[in-house]
C-alpha cells in the first residue's frame, strides 16, 4: 500500500521558515495571514456546498457599490471579519461590501495592521458554477494607538506589507506576497491545510492571452480601442497577436495570466472614465502581486501602486499583467493623448 507524502510544506511552515531570515520579525503578520487563511477555508467550504445549503442567489440588498448583493457576499464578508476581529492583530478593517471602515471592538486589543478585502470577487458566477475569489491587502497602521482610522486604510499600494487572493475553482488556491516574491498554496481537503504548490511565481514578460470584456468596445476611447486591436494582431510590427480569454471574475482572469502570461484590462469608458474596479480592494493588492512576480499594473497613466486613494471606494481603470503587454497599452494610450 502506498502512503501519501508526509513532507508537505504547509503555509504555516513556509511563513515560519521565511521569518527566520528576519530576526526582527514578531510573528504578528504571519498570524494575521493564518487568520485570513482560516476565513478562506470557511468561505471555500460554503462555496463548495452553496447549492446544498441555500446560499445561492441574491440577498435582496444592494451594497455600497450599487451592486446587488449575493447571499455568499454577505457570508464571505462575515467570515473574514470574524476571523480577524478578535485576534488583537488588526486595528481597523475595510470591506468592499461596507460603506465605512469596520472598527475593532473597544475591549479587543488593537493591533498594528489595517486590512482591506473584497470578500467574494465575481460572486454572481456562483449561480453558474464558475470560479470566484477573495482579495486582501494589509498595511501597517499610521495612527499611533487605539481604534484605527480612515487614514490607516487610505494608503498608496507601495505601502502594502502583504497582499494576496484566494481562488475558489476546481481547487482552492491562496496566492500571496509580503514583498519577497509571490507564492501559491493549494488547499488539500484531506488534511484541511494550504500546501505549497507554486513557489516563486514569475509572470512571463510577454503573455499569450488578453482578457477584456469586448462587449464594451464602443464605450472606450479610440486609443484603448487601438490597443485592443493590437492584441487582435492588427499591429504585428509592434506586438504579437494574442488569444482572448475572459472569465468575468477578476481573480480567475488574473490568476491565469499570472501563471501563463497575459494581460487583463478593465478600461475606463468615455462616459465613465474612472472605470469600475476598486483601487483599494482590487487594483492595489493585485498590482503588488503582479510587480512582485515581474509584471506591471497601470491605470493608463500612472503605476497603480503610486496612486494615493482619496476615498475608500475609489474606482480606477486597470491594465495588469505581463510587463511588455502592459507597457504596450500604456504607450498606445500616451500616443492617443499627444
């Protein structure tokens, strides 16, 4: 009888081993990442059983973004809040699903980190059994003590100390960075642990895929239309044509391009130049991951990580993925404004 390998590297073991290289590490950030991983396991369990426990479909409410909330949105939001709010590692949280920052109860010690999250990106895909995800971002607090403040979460992406996402698909995968490369862990349901499956992920400099909702083509600027036509193969002297792949869930599209190479675009529109995606909850954490993996991210004019958010639910255009592909789009957009 063949027994399974007992030398697996769990996310806990991996983080502990990384910490040994930093004598000043206190373990607080590591424990916070464990808290998020626990929340992800709870969400993963619900996603897998959604059709059986009556949490598919609309929750009958609209979130702060003006979008119809799904029942799983509410469940995932609560799961993440509950996994972090009692630990004493966090001073304040913010969620894409809630209008204001989420304070920590007065009787709980207030930690040194601020956490932002999109609890269930692409939740409308659940009804169709398509991939969905969770995105998170961690900052060191700026306030000195007590309750965290809005300033603690309104920081530029360059100030992130960690960011990551969890993809709930054919398998459950957690990908994160603390500024020392990007690593991926797959949930082994037989032991209930995230195990190292993708060490030091590097994004190809030029990708094979482009991901964009082309039904909005007529709403984009002429410069953006020219850039996408380049991916069609219209400008072979400048860039090689690519295959179109679009799932409609940011985490799933980004993950494919991270591993295989490609570019994801959610442009602003002529009538809505700020675009749809949220800077703090989606663009900044994924931009941190992209740059750590050798890729890039821009709003078309500026690196995403350099943008200082002015408000909690600020939106931004996003071009993210393989470095050469992102630079191609940025160059075409610059030419369009000259």
